[in-house]
């Protein structure tokens, strides 16, 4: 199985900050990487697919990038609604696997 | 607007079979562009892909659960289902159904249903 390691597990930031969450794959997954946002008690919401493509309707302050097996989700200017949990997911090969999550907290 | 809705018992006894159904509305489960999947999330933990199915019945399962999982599709009812046998307390989780474009992301999700395994 491909292991997805997210860092940090928890991130404290303030409204207006620029933050980056990292996800590292245990082997090459090409660009087959998605990012999700999950609010408490809700289903995950797709933000980014194919490492850097923004899902329709997602604010442009969210962006994704890649370098080899390291992928990053960047939020350019945090809004109050952004303080929640984020997951990465690889879909290069079965079984599809998720990172363990990053909780974004208000500082 | 596509909607997915999970249904099934919220409480299952240990060693029994967990059975859930996902009803799709606002779109056809027989679309050639999509697979349909199940994902679980134990309380306070991360997400785990359980398996996916195509409208033709082709399935892909997570090897960690494969011996206990069956996913089926009923195109006449626009539904797909999950059966997980021999459950234990470790299977207590919120179970989500989701649409999966052929590429492998999950773009539409049900609201999720909590299934507790307890006697």
C-alpha cells in the first residue's frame, strides 16, 4: 500500500495568514493526489485534484503543488471558515489511501 | 443536484454483518463516467477507503477488508450497497458513500451514517 504522511498534524494560525500543509507519498504517485476539507460532523469536501487543479466552486485562495513525492496545500489568506481538518488522498493505485489529517486551529 | 444518502442500522452486534445502502438521486448510477465508493471514518480518526463499484458490477476492495466486504449495485433502484461481515468494535465508524470519477477522487459524498458495533 502507498503510505501518505501528512505534516503537521496540527497547525495554529491566524486569520489572514498564509499556511502550507504537506503530504508525502511513500512511492511515486505521479500527480494523482487530492486534497479534502472536512468540517466537524460533515462529509469531506473535495478541494484539489490532480495535485494542483482546483475543484469547481472552491475559492482561489486554495492551491496545490507538487515536487516529486511531496505535495503541498496552500491557503493564501486564511478565512474564519478555513479552520478545520484537511486530508490528502492518493489515487495512483489501489488501495486508495488517505493521509492522517491536519487540523488547522486558530492561534 | 446529485445527492447520495446512506441508510441502514445504526447498531450492529459483534460477529454479525453490517449492511448499508446508498441511494443516489439527481443522477444515474449507470453513468459510464463514474464509480461509486464506500469510505469509513472511526470516531476521531482518519478516512479509510473500503471499496468501489462500477455500474456493471466490477468491484475493487481494500485488501485490509477484502475478506469481509461485499459491495453490490442495483441499477434499477439507483442504489449500491455495502456488506461487512464478522464485525467487531473496531468497525465502529461513520460510513460514507461517495461518487468517484474514473480518475479516483471522491467528488460527491453522502452525509455519512454512524454504525456502532456493540452487544
